[in-house]
């Protein structure tokens, strides 16, 4: 973030709140289920089911992203995607996003414009019909993007994490461990000592590039959430903190033991179990027939001494912890 | 925020996310319209009208509050109140809050417990039936409280800021300028040079104490929003940035001129016009009969050269700008 004045790309601190909001809103407008959009005290969003699914998730510079690695577009895309995934995990269709931005004065207008582009394009690609319907802008030394996503159940019952029953098939849709692989690449190859340095994708092969995309611009299978609900899923959640930790949570909430097969977890089962931020959908289905997009990774068993068994053994893979690696002194 | 270890009141950085969330959620549970509350990927909230009103507003340490002046309880209360006011300003009844907290590691558990108390008590006092239904916790060097409020229109049409018509009566419910008076007190009497010092209410008279409360724990007339809608309000908004600026916004959105009477603005009309953060409800009503709780302050006229006239003259009172007084170096 250069601090030299640049008339073509002003610092946010040199603009009024209204000027910044107009620049952002011009980019987030898109067809949606909004009855009243940005510009009033609140938005009004259609909730035809008579209920609304609501979730909030925040990205903070440092623990959740680094500006050396994430463009404004990446950041907007990821902030949208992680929230859309939580709506999808209830079996709902995302209808609207609200975006609360806390921005440093030195940040450039072009950055938040690209952030708005990221929100718009993530909605268009992952959850058509969903749009940014409102937001808030304030100033902070720490760039913070707090997003709330709303969704509609379209008449279905919500799918919680507590409904898995012994005999159910355990399945996932989406990637496992790719986002963690991407983060490993960033920490291994795109920093100078403790300092993050910009990413040069030209030096990466296809696999590494896909892993980097999974970390910086994840594409969770949002549309498969409602499909899983229609197919009769008994429990569902998004895998944000690693499969091991999240499968344990589902097992504990459901009062069952989940038994996974390592062979079903790809070529790096440990990374698949431990790596967070993929936002795959983890679901339990009665019987063996799965909806398209889901693959079997295990089964639900009666409650035993452990929440989770992999190939019959308990696992000790700690989950994703946003506190773990963050040191404000080193960035 | 002392940094000495204290077993009875641990630092958040020494606790797991789950431990912190359990301590908070034990305090925010209350009767509400929630179908599925905290603990799953998303909450599900009743939206019997078939639409949902949604708004988001963030409080950042520095521009929006100072820890020397605001207790955890104050901060939770205010963060709830300002969001509830935006829902009420649409004519809706608040149904749910989502709270995204970004907290410094050094913050004490007792602080976020009192923050949770503030959210619960503000809902109970200002919007019975509304409750915290979900949230997010992350770590940041800057304490940030991003809140989303949801509401239900109970079958009424939403009241926007663009419906005021020539001949309407302009009215307000709630205080004007009190929160600004409270802020003036804090800057005048509760700091040592540039450094905020703790508030000693014992040295204040009743009027000053009320002004301080208006700043630190505002009590906007949330219930009057739905009542105004039922009474036929043509336009409504909450006065967050000062009456002058917000009345101008209503006039511009409605394509009219708003004419106010200084005599109707209390004993300090300039402060009433300029002071922000009271979250009074500003509304236009057809005819002269006002619902209980609203008082006449002016009228809507055909569009002229100015958005706003006070006693027939244009006013140049700048509104509330959260960027204005914040300097991260001096706090």
C-alpha cells in the first residue's frame, strides 16, 4: 500500500464515506432477490419460506489473509465464499450478503473496488441470484471484512449437524486439504523470512496453482447444499476447520461415532483430515445412494469411546485454529 | 487491559475459541423468534412476513468507542442499539442479531462476558423477542464489533427514506443532540491531554449523566418504528449522523425540501442539528395527527433550491463523520 498521493487512485482517508460507498455499490449491483437494496437504513430481502438462514464470518488482516498474497478481488471472493458455504451447509440457497468493511485510511480506492468485484463475481459464480444488499464502512488500522450471508430454505427443513444416524453414509462434496496445501505453498515459497512477498504464479505447476486458488479464491460447492437437503441428508456442515475436527463436531452433536476410510481421502489423507478452509460440504445420507457431486468417505456407527475413527483407529489431528500462527509483530 | 496473568479472568489469547464462545453464549441465550440458534453453521430465524429486513453496523475501537470510557456492557448495549434502530427505521420489529467479534489476545474474558450481557439486556429493554442468534470470533489487534440485525415487517410495507410528500408533517421520536453532549463531556472532562481517562459519574449532575448515558448506552425508541409504520408514515430513517445531514438525505431521496422550526429542536438547536449518534427516528406523516411518542419539528415542502431549511434559512451544519477525529497515534 504506497502512501504517495495518487490522483487516479486516492487513499480512502481522502474521500468521504459517501464517495467510497458509491464507488463500491456501482460494482456490486446485480440481479437478486432484493426488495430494497443499499441506500436506506436497512435492506429488505425476500424470504419466501417464512424463515431466513443467517450466518456471519469475518476475515481479519493477519490471521485470515495477508495483503501481500491476496488481491482485493481475492479477498472479496473469499469473504463471500466462506459465508455462502455456511448457508449452503444448512441446505439453503443464499439470497443476500451484507458487508461491513473496516478499512485503513491508507488503503487505495482501487483496492475496495476490486474487493467489490470479488464479491460480485463470487456470487455470480457460486450462488446466482445472491447479491450484496447492504453494508457498513468504518475506519480501522486493521483491514477487516465482516460478512453476513442470508439464505432461503425453499420450503425444506434445515439440515443441522446433529441428525446423523448409525448406518448413514458419510460423504463429502468439494476439495479436502487443497486450501491447506495452498497456504503451505505461500508460507514455503512466497515469503522472505517472516515477511510475505507477492505471489508469482508463473513459477507454479498446475497442481500448485490449483492449491493456491483453493486458498485464495475457494469455490465451495454451494449449489450442492440444497441438492443434498432434497436428497434427504440427515446432517450437514461445511468443513472449515479440517475434516477431523469438523467430523468430530458432527459426531458429537449427533451422538454417534463417524468412521472414515483413509483410502477415500485422496493421496494425502493426513492433509485432508487436518487442513482447514476448503469449505467442502460434509454430509450424512441414509443408505448408499448419494446425490451427484458427493463421494463416500465413511459411515456413521453407534456411539463408541471416540467421536471419530479412521480405518478403525482414533486420530489425533488438531484442527484449524486462527489464533495459532498469528503474531502481530511479525505479520 | 492489564497483561498480568489472572487465573480468575484469563486473557482471550489463553483460551480456545470454543471456551470463549461457550462463555459468551451462556449469557446471550434468551427467548426469541429463533428456530435454530448458535452452534450450527447458520441460524434459522422466523420471517413470517415472507421477507426479512437486514442491516449491519460496526463499532471499531478508536473511531467509534474508547475502552477507557466504555465498559464491555456499554459496548454490547450500544452495538445492539444502533443496529436495532436501523431495523426500526424501516418500520420493522427486530427479530435477531448476529455478532462478529474481532478481539485482541490481551482482552480479558470478563470483558466479553459483560459485552454479551450488554447485548442481552439491550434486546430485553429495547426489542423484546430479539436475541443474539449467531456470531463469529476472530483475533485482531483492534477490538471490532460488527453486528447484523434482522427484522420482520409483520405484513406492513417497509418505510424508506424516499416517500416524504409535500404537506407531510416532519416529526421525531427520541432525543436529539444528547449523545453529542455526552461525547463533549467525555472529551472535555474525562481525558488527560490526548489520553482518555475513566469516567467518574459521581462528579456529574443529572443532566450530564443522562447525556453520558445517551452516548455510551443509547436507548432509541425501537418500538415506535413499527408504530409509525402502522400510523401511515410516508418516510422514516434513524438519525445517526445528525438531524441536519439526515434530514437532508431524506429530502434528497424524496425529491422535496424539509422545513424545520428551530424552536421545536429543544434548548440547543445547533447541537440538535449537528450532533450524531442519538438514533432518534425521523419520520414524515400525512396530516397533523402524530402517533404517541412523536413530536412535530417541521413540514415537507415542494422541492426548492435547498434540501433543508431551518426557520426559512439554509443551514450549513456538517454531519457526523467517523473519520474526522480519529488519529491512531493518539487514540
